[in-house]
């Protein structure tokens, strides 16, 4: 499997006119040299593609709602309290949810962990409960 591209959040203070930005670039370069990770790439992913991947992944969760609800019931009884809380939240959301036609920011902020982007163009949507769904 190809290595995923890593994207990090930069705070608003990281601009080209301050030392934080320069340190960020040096850090990226050192990671690339040390671990061979691809942190900067010429592959451009449009925001629309990320939104579409989220919508498709969320709709596939809703299509398989019953199997996820059974999985989440088992996870809620586990020892990991944070995961149990997230699973209970997911259960409530999924029971009321309808399939999406377009991106809903509030829902995304509540359920999405991150999106991995692989070199070959595959996107993997990872939800906060640990569910991973790949989309090409």
C-alpha cells in the first residue's frame, strides 16, 4: 500500500513573514529526509473531491446502518470511555440521519476524524469511531 500524504493544520500566525513558518518548512524537510514521508506533493486535491468523499462515505454508513449499530453496541460496552462516548453519539446521529446530497459542515465536524490521501488518488475517510471507508 502506498504511503499516505500527511497534511497538518497551520495556525493563522504561520505566515511567510515570521519564524514559525520557516521552522514549519524545516520540520517538513527533515521528516521527508528522515522517514521518506511525502508531506508536500504536486498532486492537488480539490475541496469538492474531499466533500464528495465525505458525503459518499457517510451515505455508505447509513446504507449499512444496522451492521454499524450492532458494532457500536459492542464498542460501547468496552473499557475505552472516550470511544464509548463517541459511539453513543454516533448511534444517536445515525438513527436520526437521512442520506446527504451535499456537505453539511456541522455533521462533518461532529463525526469526521480525518481524510487520508494516497499517492494513487484513493481517499480514505476515517470517522471518529475508527471506521475507515476508502473511495477512489
